[in-house]
C-alpha cells in the first residue's frame, strides 16, 4: 500500500517563524521566537556597534511575525519595529492567553552603563496591538504575519497584520505607521506614575540618564494601544482563511500611489486586493495550483514584476501586471481598478504601465466641484496652431472636443459628456508626436472650496483669470 507520513511530520497550519533576521547599515538584527526552553529575544547580533539584547523580563514567550526598518529623514532617528505575539500570563479564564505586540528599538542605541542595562537596549519599548471590532470581545490576538510599506525617508506608511483568533479564523488589519510612531513618542509608560527627569525614557537619543535607565528597565510597555485604521479589520469578501500576505506600492497612471495586497488562502488561492483609504476591492482571484493546499509563502520581485507563490507541493510565478485578463475594451481595463495596468490607445489593449511612464505626465491639478449644478470649464493653453488638441478622460480613448477661445482650448460640458469625477488630460499632437499639456482632477465635494469654477464667471472672465493661474 501507500506510504503514510508519521504524524510528527504534519506541520501546523501556521509555522511560526523561528527567527527573523534584518540587516540595517552594516548591522544585523535578529528576533528569536521562544522555542522549547528558550526565552526569545531581540538582539543586535553583528556589526560595528555594540551587540545588545532584550532583558528576559521584557518578552513573554514571543512568537515573531515580522520586522521592519522605519526610516527617518535624520539618520540617527531611525528605528526598527518588531511584530510578535506573546503569552499573557495574567489572562482571565475566559480570555485568550495571547497579546499582539509591536516592539521598537532605535538603531543608534549603544546600551546602558556598567551597573544597569550594560548589554541591553536602552530604547526598547513595546505596545499592545488590537485587531477586531472596536472594544468588543471579538478581538484577534494572535499576530501571524506583519508587512510594512514605508515612504523612503519619512516615518509614514502602513503596516498590515495578519491575525487569527482562538478558532483559527483570520483577518487583516491595517495600521498607520504615523499612529504607531506617535504612540511610542508620546504615550505614558504602563504602570509608571512618577515623574521623569528630563525627557521621557525610551526616546531616541544616544545618551540616557541613569534614573531613566532604571525606569525603562522595569516599565518597557506603553499605555497607548495601537488600533487599526478605520477601527475594524479590512472587509474582505472571502470566507477562505488567509495564510500569507505580501504588499506592494504601485504608482498608477493617474499619478497616485496605491497599495496592492496579495493574500494567499488555505485553499491555495491568491487574492489580489486594492486597498485605498475608502475601500477594499478584490481586483482578481487566482487558483494557481494543481493540488489544493494552503499557500505557505509568497515573495514579490518588484524589479522584475513577478509574484512567487508557494504551497508545500509547488511554486508558481505570476506577473504583477497581469493585464490581459481584463478583457479587450478600455472600459473593462479601467474598471478592473488594477493600478499596474492601463489602456494603450494605439494598440487597443490593456497593458502593463511601462516604467517611467509617469515622468511624461503632468501632475493633475485638483478641482473640487460643488453641487450638481456647477458647470466646469477646463482650460488648456494652446502653444502651437499646427497641433491638434483634444481632451481625454482617465487615460481612456474618450475624446472630448475643444472649444477654442483665444489662446485656449477649453473643455466644457457638451450634451452627452457631463464632466464627472476623474482625471482629464489635454493632449497636443503634432507631426505624430503627442504630448500632454495640462491635466486636472475633478473631485465632487459637498463643501465649498474656492478652486471650484462656477459658470457664472462667464467664459472670457474665466480665461483671463486662468491665464494668470496657469503661469
């Protein structure tokens, strides 16, 4: 008969990462999960700086879910965040004995003094991370994975956490890096009520005074709790359990940055999800594997434009810009809302946005339209009378005619083209060469904003004003 694998080889649905290694500026930072009798720790394990570690009392059997460098415009303020779940020994009988945490250290940390924290961090702090509906009992306390997207130099960005509850149900919560940073900078220390001398302990600086070292040694946790953006987990329209997550930041044709999440499920599917401040939208769903098994691993290669997805049995590669799947019309291409893709008017197909494409475009000027009855005119300065001018909307082959008035080609509302929200670009074509002259983004808004162009101005008065405004 067939071979039966011994039970010990059946891996748990979520293998916890035993250790996470993060190189930063010639140093190596390692987070070791608690295994067997080992306590678990966060260390600087290599580099020219002093090799430091967490004190044993700071971490309670941690299981690490990720780590990320949080850049800062001034190098000495750089921090590293560690994401983990720890055992909560004070949990009541009806509570889960887990707590999700963010730990933080500063890369400039050189340890304490001989008598106190000599080989330990002096900047370590940790915060409770909540993921669930408001303050309810329905909290997801076990952080399985954390993915961070940050701006290059600023302490801004987003952290996505994959959490599970006691029944193994999974959700994704999104957090603002700015919120986390603010909490670490401003929060009181949990359980500590006396005053500090000078700055609060745990601030980013090279030298800490002795009294503060004593405080941080015994009170490393902050009082503020980190809650997700929009309070609740992301509203993902799927019943599959999510087993792995990766994220990418995409500069789309309209010059906006978008977050795309790839979520692997226990059924071997991959969901490609667009996350904006307003909503969560599944762009596409893939079933890549012959054998249904949970997705155990994913990696993004942004340079080459691929996503690698692995189960226990097989590995598949997927183009990030998988644009052919969105049909053959401009409408389908745009409605897919896939920020990697755009409609190519010449070739009449949905294609990957070529690198550097956005450098040829102008940044759209935002115009806020108040109310339904406001008529909007968009002006485009005419530099050459040998060129043909036309307007396009949302990078689609929607040609709007011009209304010529003096040195302007004006887009006004025509019978069947009410100017709805979107990006309008004025294109000039001369000798077969097409350039963009100017672009506008129309936004509907209930509040009155002075940038709104009312028809009451009359066209000539408007254009006179616009000439000044465009220069």
